C-alpha cells in the first residue's frame, strides 16, 4: 500500500494512474507517520508542493523507525541541491512530478527493495504500541489510570514502559514510591543520539508488577530544559524495545505533548462528572481535530462515574460526541493505595476499581491492537528481549 502526502485533494486523481488504486492521501506529515505505523504501507510518496525541509525531516524519521518503508520525493523541477539533500535524508529517489512513467518505475524499484528488506528481517514487526493517557483538567484521576493500566499490562507478560511526561508536576514516581535517583532529565545530554543503553540507564523497575518506569524531573524548574525533540526521540526508541509504552500527560498541550500525540497509537481521554472537566476536554478534542489527529484512535474513560452530582454519563457522551468506553467507580481504596505505593489492578485485583480497570484493558485497549484478552493464569503477550 502507498501513502501520498499532498495538501491538495486533487493529487489523488493526478497520481492514481501511476501509483495504483491502493493509495491513501494524507495532508499532514503526522498523518503519514500514523498511517505507516498502522502497518501495510511500504511506500510514501511526497507531493511536489510539500516543503522540502518537511520532506527531508520525514524521510530521516522513517529511515530510523521504518527502514523498509520507501520514500519518493516529487518536485516540479529537479535541482542538484534538492537531489543531494534528499538522498542524504533517506529519500530513495527524486522524480519530476509530471513524469508519470518515471514515477511508475521508481515506485516499482522501491517496492522491490522493501520486499527484500522485509524478507531479510524475517518480516517481523518490532514496533510496540504507544498508549497516551490524557485529561484537560487536573484531579480527574489521569495518573491513577496510567499507573494501573501500565502495571496491569506488565503484570500479564507485556514488556511495558510508563513514561511520566507531566514534566513539571509528574506524580508517577511518588505514586509507585520509586526512589528519586534518575529521571528523564538524565537523558537531556543524549538528545539526538539516544540509544537503548542510555534509556535503560535511567529506567526504574516497579518490582511488584514488572513495570519499567521513567519519571518526570524531580525539580519543576527543570521541565523547560527537556526539549520536545528528546521526548519524540525517546518515544520512537521505546516502542522498538517494549510491547507497550504508556504516556502519562499533563493537563495541557505544550510542544512535547503535541509531538507525543503524533506518535501515539491510542489516546485514552479521562474525564469526571463535572462541567469544567468536560468543557476542557471538549476544547482539547477540538484542538486535536484541528491538528488532523485520528478520531478512531480515542477511548473515553469516565472516572468516579457512580457519583450523584447531577451529571450523567449520557450528558458527557453528548457533550464530547464520544461513547464512554469504561466507567471507573469512585472508591476510597484508590487514594489509600496511592498513599501506600500500591497498584490496585495488581495488588488487589478484586477491588471494584481494579476490576473495572482490568475490564477496560482487556476488552478495549487490547482489542484495539488486535489482541485477545488475557486468560486467567496465562501469559498471552510475547515478552520482548530486553535491550542490552
């Protein structure tokens, strides 16, 4: 399958003859990444009106993340400087936009090369799933959902990494009572050349669940020192070493959060039964829609759903235009567990909150990725080998 990146809707008809009917048109670079990550695409064709620098950046990213995916660049005129920079960035060929015969030949060569690379690697897909947990208002239980979801996945055999991206006021470390020894700040000096060994050096293990954790900076003043490029680099690297990467987000949308959204496979939206939380989440959803984020990769979780406060789950669904995928009950056991560094989904699986959270993981999150629910007593997910 082929992805065509071009801002003009008419490009689909213009290049369909050369590229075939199995062609998906996208208008943004972030959408190209999502389409490729969803699988089945072996060729990316970048239209002649896409800015050259944006094209080079995408080609460099795909060369690292998906080396078997070919990138062809279309230009209205072929220039030596463009050819040089394009090939340096990982573009396989640069083709003049109106030369459809040359485009057909270039596409065939790229598909053949991709097929050879796939055969060499055994055709295996080593990309894990990135699950982002987000709310647009603090205090709705977002971190509780992140911690319990990630720990439950890890406890059932999935190699899972939880990253606290609330860089200023992240609570993941304290909720799990992890010692304040390392944090994402320790990776700043590795920006641009981060590798698996560097990442492993700052990850901490939550022994009770087998969950790997990367906590936020210990000093809120350090938040601005973590570049957005490092966050994106970290997520891309993590997904090649883990089955699941769970991101705990701040209730805002700074640059590093927007970059993480682009790399996410599933967005878990958390709300409660109060108008400010619903209103803020509605505004956040509008922003995501304006940025071209996928509307199909979102699940709505309603926390403290059994409170009688004059607002119902139907009201929330109507306001957000999304069905509620999970209703988590209000329970005193939740703050009590956090205060003791416990994870209910793992340490007290019969708790009402834990039962609801596990149901959400087994019947909403896993099926989203084509997986079957975990059977009692069995470990269904293949555990990847840890990076050395």
